[in-house]
């Protein structure tokens, strides 16, 4: 049982997420041969697309700025590349799938569970909990005709990487390795990856389970949520300089643009804790919905969006007054949130619905939604959990309507 499952929460998003990811990895590892692994993956593909619909039907369209969204889907060891202008699914790509050694074939071990995703320039970074790696993929080189094995670099890191974050200068990716929570000492830690060389340049073992990471604007300080509180880390030497406790099993973390304030989701008390970066102490609490998970801050720092998973809602918070100014309904266990680079739209991923819903931030109304997974059909998202979303102004290759239709036809014919 993980630390999060033992927290006593009646319905734990983390428990569902970790159990599904771990079960997929264990089942695949137990298959024993590359042939069995490939067969399992193929069967998953067929079953996941022809089961009776379990998800609510999404509109499968939206309006928005030009660009791309990349959605991590650990339930399918894959990610979606989406056109942000219209919510068209351009392609679903496999990620983190290592070639089986010694077979002399092109068999792949489908054991990845990409819980988290981050982006630096054109490079996508996926935290593959299932095989203890970080996958690096150049989004500019994605090919809609090569969805099964896109070119990637796999970096071995510590146990159970779950989340990652890019430093403000883009030179490093920090990886939160939760480690198996089955005993002591903890196997949790932080790996630091150089984006120039795609290698691990530093590692820090921790006595607890890191979950999410955010940096001060200067990049000199990292804030890491854990079951034992918020760790404040000096990025120059990876020393923990402070621990903010009493945060009720915190999960998400965000830092204000001026670096003065840190926001943390308190999943036990259903609040957002407001922390002074100067004193590393809680200065205020903001009541939100049940089981607040990820959160994202507008570029000007004025608005904070919090995914309240068990409330099926998103809380909209004014940071000037530390009050909730609106509550947006979003059925399906919303856990992941991201803003378009221009701040005009909020993208929200539903863990159990398998739906991403897009909201206009000027009035908090929906401008569309889509089912994750191949084709965007009503049941496409079954078993596919949108646990991470990143957005960029650069369109994903093949995002024109004609290319998307051609890709869909090619993929459908190949299965």
C-alpha cells in the first residue's frame, strides 16, 4: 500500500492512479516474452477501442489559439498530440517502450506508465513510473505515420518517477521519484537531468516521497511536495534548507511570478495553503473542493486554478484576496490542469472520464472537450488517464485537418 492510500481518504485519486500504473507494469513484466508483450499491447489496443462506452460523450471539438497540447496517458503507456485550435487528436504515440534485448527483432516491452510530462523548447519529457525512466522526445520530429515507436531517448533514473519540472532557464529537468512506499528506508529521491546532454548529472536521496516540483523564478530554490510536507531545496547543491510541515498530505505546488508566495494543495483538509517564501511558513489557507490535486497559476500571478478531483470541479482563486471567485463544474475526477501560453484557455484532464475539457478563462465557460485516446470516440478514453498536460504555441507535426484525417484513416486501416 502506498503512503497516499494509507492517508485515510475515502476516495483517493493517487491510489487509483498508482494501482493502475503498477498493475499494468507488473502484468506486462510477467508476460515473459517479447511476443506476449506485443500481443498484450495489441489486445489492449483493440479492447480499449471496442468496449461498451463507459465515458460521457465529449464534443470532440473546441476553439482556441494555434499550438499543440501533449497529454500523458499512463493507462495506455502513450500520449496524445492535440491541435489546440480545434481539439483534433492528431495522433496517439507510444512512449517509454524499450526494445527487448537479445531478440534480434523489433519487439518492444510495453511497460511504460507516463504519469507526468514537461516541455522545454520542442523537447517533451515523460516520467515513466513503470520502468524507472524518463523519455525524451523531440516534438518537432513526431511523425503521424510512426505512432508505435517515435524516436526517443530513455534516461534511467531512480525508483518510480512520477513527476518532473523544467528549471526556469531550461537547462535542467528535475524528476520526482516517489519510490515504493512499502518500508524504510525510503527509496524516494530527486534526479537532475541536463537538457543539453540528456544525462543525469546529480541525484539526491530523500527520506520521503517527492511528488511535484516547482521553482522560484530565479531558479535558485526548488519546492517539492511530499507526504511529510513541503521541502525547500537549494538548487545549487540539492541541500534541503527547510521543511514546511502540517500541510495535510500535499500534492500540487506553484510559485508566484515574483517568487514571494508558494501555493500548495492540501488534500486532507481540502484547502490551498499559502506559504511565504521569505519565512517558509503558512500565512493563509483557502478552502476549495474535495481532494485538490494539481494547480496552475496565471502568468501574471493573479489567478490560481485548482483541480478538485472528488468535487468534480475546478476552483478559481483570486490571489489578491486569497478567495475563490468561481467554481467550474467538470465531472470525471479532474486532476490535471494547464494554461495555454497566452493564458486564454484552461485545459482540464478528468482521471476517470478520460476527457479533457477546455475553458475560456475570460468567463470560465467551456469552449469544447474531447475524449483522450485514439479517434476521440465516446469510449476512446476507457483506461486512459490524462494525468499530465503541457501546452505550446508550436503546432504538432501533422496538425492540419487534411493530415489528421489521413493519419486517422491510415491508423484505422492498420489495426
